C-alpha cells in the first residue's frame, strides 16, 4: 500500500488533467482513502457529480448505496473506506438524442493510465466493476447476464485480486427489472460480501 503522500499526489494529478477536449466537466476524483482494500470502478460522472465533485452523488448513487445497504454497509461508511474510481473521470457531456454521452474510445484510452496507477498504488484485494465499460477494463466483452453473479480472480499490477461485476446503477437502466437479472445482482452482492477485500474492510457487516 502506497503512502498517503503518493495517493494525494495522484489525486491532484487527476484533478489537473485536461487531456480530453470534448468533455463537459472537470475531473471528479474522491479524496485519498488510506489502506483501502476495495476499489470501485464506475463509468463516468454525470453532470451533477461534475458540479459537486463527488462520485455517485445523485440518482445512480441512491440505487448503488441501496445495494450495499443490503450488506449492512451505509453510504457514509462505504465512502470512507472504499476507493471510488471511474473509466472516465470527467462528465462526457449530453448525447444529442438524450441522456449522457458514453465515453469515446479515445477518451477511455487517455484516462486508462489513471486507473492503472490506482491499481498499482492502492493494491486492492477486491474490485467492484459497475456496468459494461468498467467490466471491460478487466474482462473481455460479454453480455451482463454472463458476468453478473460471478466472481473472477485476476492478476493486475503484479497482484491477485477478486473482481465482482455488477450492473450500472443508472436510473435509465432497466436491466435489473428482469427477475432473472435481479437474482444475478443478489448473487453478485453475496459474492462481494465474501471477498477478502470486503471482509477486511467491513468485517462481518454482511
């Protein structure tokens, strides 16, 4: 685990990044979390997160933290103990047809070194990947139904980690409205609660 100074320097470097000219907001990154054993990777901040500087602060966050509440972990405790990250650190902007614009491949590529740096500095035992874009930073592309509800053991940054794919908690997503997918989500959360990183972070909370 890197010292707090290195983590703080990393956070400031992310906040200073201006590599993507088409994004609509500045980078959003949480304050350093010392001794984090769990790292969460989302897709990208929305417009309100960009304005507030806080990841998962609105609709998607309410759904996300309701999932973790079923494991006995509150939003406040989760934010205090988990390193929260994203595939793209800036709000991409609005899509012409409505909703948020998905991050472009070149934007994802420019932002990828920040995530790799965090994996190296934080050295988490457990990674939570939310939605297809985040999952694809670790696994080959596949339907969510083939990934959610499973645990994957990978090596990244020279260390073993446990990866738990979950659906993105966006309010626009209807994936979990299907009963079979809701069961996959519950199974994924149960697997998450049993990972080494989650147990080291939250003990017997689940």
